[in-house]
C-alpha cells in the first residue's frame, strides 16, 4: 500500500489538500486525514506537490511507425520508461502506414508485454489500408473477442491511404460500432486525416447518408492544417470528437487550437490531445518524393501540458482534462481511468511546483519515485 499525505489533488477538478491511500491497483481512500501506521505502507510526503491523474495517450505507435523511406526508416518499438517518464500510465497503440512488415498480431503482443511490465494498454485493429488488416480476419471479432482491442483505424484524404470509398468507410464504421456494443467497449473508428483536399468530406457524407452516430468516427491529426481544423471545429460542434496531435506546428499546437476553439464556441469536452508517439513524420515534394523523415516523441504530450499551463495561461484543471478525463470518457474508460476518485485505478502523477514529474504510480505500483525510474522494461 502507498499513502500520500498532505497533497493538493486535481482529479482533474481541484479537490483540495488531501491524504490518498492506494491499496492494490485502486485508490482506496481520499480523506482530509488518514492515520495508518504500518511498516508495510510506503508513505509519501505531498507537501508543496500536486497529484493529478496519469496521462492517457490514445495514439502511440507502440510497435514503431515509419518505414516510408525504405526498411531502414522503420521506427523501433517503444520501451516502458519512455512512456512513464512522460507521465503516461495508459496508452492506446495502433499501426500506421505499414501493415506489411508489421501486423496486428505484433501490436497485440506488444500491448500484452507493456501490460505485464506495469501499465494499462489498449489497441486499435486495422491500419491505413483497406480491407483492414486484422488478427481474426474480422474487425468485429477483433474488437469483440480480443481483450485489448477497443476500436479500429483507417486513413483518408492521404496519398498513403487505400482511397477507401464512402460505402466502404460506412461499412467499416458500422462494424466497429456493433462490435463495441456487443463487447461493451468504446467501438470507435479512428480516422487518420492526411493533407488531401477532400478533408472531412467523406466522413460527413457517410454521416449524412447513414444512421451511424457521429461519435463512432474519430478524426485525428485534425490540427495539421487550418482548413482541416475549421472543418474539425464544425464537426465537434455537431457532437463529434476531434483529436489534436502534439508537435505539428507551433501556431496550430493543441494549446493554441483549444484557445481558438473556445472563441469559436466549440464544446471543449469534445476535444482530446495525443502524441502520435513513435510514429514517423515525413515531408514530400509536389511529385510525392520524400524530402525529410523523423520520429515523434511521446513526451510531446507532457511538454504540451506544461506549455498550456506555463505559457498559454491555462489553469491546471482545464489543461489536464484534454489528456485525462476527456480521453477516458470518449474511450468508455471513465471513471476507471482519467480521474482521481475512490475505486478508480491508481494511475497518478505527483508534480512539483514547476510541474516536473516526481512520482509516477501505475496500477498502484511505483514506476518513478523522486524523479528516478523504479521499473524499467524487460530489455531496457
């Protein structure tokens, strides 16, 4: 058990100065004072510190992305401490462009490995391409029967996609929704948005011509260009969920975009933030030739959080929601994840006054203590 004493708690709403008792994988008690004396309890002094929910990064290429500039550009698999050092206690893994040298089998295996090492992991079946690559030869069966799979992925408006038709997109979204209903999971279709001129048009046409609920289809990288972003604002006003990617452009950073969204009357609960960590970023010339390539870092989500609070004037409660409670709610994981409540999972961070991560607790286990890594991945 772990007892954290006299700490300011943001759940993400401000709860005041509390004592928090963690037992097993759960938050057992939240009280003004908890007096327990036992050599079996680790006590942490929370003076001058803040406790917040562990971050949920819903878009990470846990098996590595890339590969668009030949085999040597394949990004390696992520390691446990890369995630925990960034304050990430729950991650959603997915494939990208390459479902030829990578597979859903590999993705699920990596998810299970990270779970064994101590954090919570979910995945989406599929990739950029259509027909969707799966483990069971069925998107529905992947979601319904594989514990870690909560949704599927596809790409549109991108030269690397399969140029999926509206009918195929609608069928895929329908399969994902029904599978989610059957299994009690989120049942969402994450749509990678590229720079193509069609933008959100295919999604909007599917929603107009079918009975698919708008929250089934989740466009991501919506802040990659201004035109797409404005379409995304309208999508969120209609009740859809849009996901902002960290580290794209400074003027379209998630924090700056959220300020714009607020001015435009966009419901902020319909906005989430993710890192696209361990995916590759790439640039192409007018003829489609690659001119530059690199890999994204998962700590971009933590850096964005700090920027929002320290430079853009967000209060702590508001900034936290976009990578904690907003995410857990739209992934159908709330209040298990994304909050600090009694009986919620003990996934918490302890920050100092400058918002540096001092302690990371995932599923009740100390992963980082006093800034030092306590638990490393198997081959770290």
